[in-house]
């Protein structure tokens, strides 16, 4: 429900894009992409890679993110 209010407010204020951060296979990132898509908003996801193969893993949430048209940027947090 939190996303419903946040994205509704963003849309009402004229936003056309939503940006969020999470780990690869993040439920939050996928749910944001779903909610934004329903409201006609673009989605940009910054996803933290945990293993070197994460960028090639097109299963589950990442597959849904891509189907929903989310723009995905992979980031490494090694050495933070």
C-alpha cells in the first residue's frame, strides 16, 4: 500500500519516472516496476550485484522487471 500512495503522489506532482535501488531479485524493485507500470510511469532500477553472474540471471523478479520495461542499471557495492 505504501507504493500506491507514494507513486500516486509522484504522478499527481507531474513525475513521469520512478527511480529505486535494491539488490538483484529485489521484491521491492519488482513491485515498484509493477505499480509504476500500472500508473503509466517509467521505472529506473539500480540493482546491486551480489555475484558476478547476477547480470546474466534473467529469472524471477529480473525477468518481470524487463517484461515491465524497467530500465535496469547494475551496480557493484564491493569495497564499500
